[in-house]
C-alpha cells in the first residue's frame, strides 16, 4: 500500500487541479466578454497550433544544450510566474471572505487590503521553496501555474484542440523514447530532471545550491517518490476546460 501512496497523491492532485482550473475558466470567461482583445491574445490560433510542436522542440533543445546559461534565468522566471499565479488563484477567495465578513471594516478598501495579504503569502511560499527545495512547496507552485494556465488559455474550436493534442502526443513519444538515438541521451528526461541555480544562496548560504523547477508535481511517501509533468495535466485540462465552458454555454442558451 505504501508504494501506491505517491500515485494516489499525484492522481488526486491532478484531478483537483483540472477541476478547479476548468471552473475558474468559467469565471474568467465573463471577464473576457468585456475585454475581447485580451481573450484573443490568449487564444491558441490555428497557425500557432500548427507550429507549436516545432517551437516546443526548439525550446527543449535550447534547455538541453544551453542549460548552464539558462538555469539562473529559469529560476527567476519561475519565481515571478509563481508569485503571479498564486495571487491570481487566491485573490477571489480572499476577496470573497473579506466582502462577506469584513466589508464593514474595510469599506471601499477591500481590494487593497486583499493584496496586502495575498502578496506576502505568495512571496512567502516562493521564498520557502527556495530555502527548503521541498516538494510540497514545489507542488503548490506547480498547481498554481496549472490552474492559471487552464483558466486563461483558450482554444477556438475542438478541431484545433484535437490537432494540438494529437501533435503533442507524437511530440512526447519522440522526445521521450527516441531522442536518445539522435542526441545521445534522453532529451526530455534530462531537461525535466535538471537542477536550476538557487539565487537565494547569495543571502542565505545554508539554502540548497540548486533546486528543481516547478515543472512537475511530485509526491513522496515512505521513501517512494513519483512525479507527473505539468504538460500531462495542462493538455488534457485544456480539453476538459473547453468542454466545461461549452456545456455551460449550451445550458445557458437552452435553459
């Protein structure tokens, strides 16, 4: 049973992440109605879908060959993306609590007070991740990134989405199972498991010198660890999120 605990943790986290991301995409859809330009900017159009596997392959090779030059930048970028994602996810939750229970105290400054709370929380989670390199903080950041992507990213129709899923399916097969024949080692595995530079060591010398980027969800229990890449959550999540929004739209029109 102990061997299965990491798998149960990963499976549960992935399902909850896709569920929450799909529901959050519904609320974001109302915001897009007032700002269609923003929606168009986050739409994966047909031309982008066609070349996306090639772009992803070039990015993968860049990280494979140039990792020592990109490691520090990747960590800093991950920190910024993590803070923004955590704020994006927690803002409506904290705001609803304040509006319901503390609106009389804060009055018209609810928005400012909420940001005074969630910004330190987001920064604190990222700092703890850098200080400890523990997989729990890594998972919090990874889940936040997934939910943010699922909430904001859009696909215009099922045809493009089906093509994108099929193309990335073969992309995965090649880079996981056949890349070692051309490049001498498994490119996908190498990139996914590489450690990045930890910038906080400049201030805190006892912090880990290197750190795993939040590109996967990891669970460890009784010396058994399992990981699931974010792409394996986001891509099926885009499909389920599209279906969720479609069902919601049909229900509104018909009922």
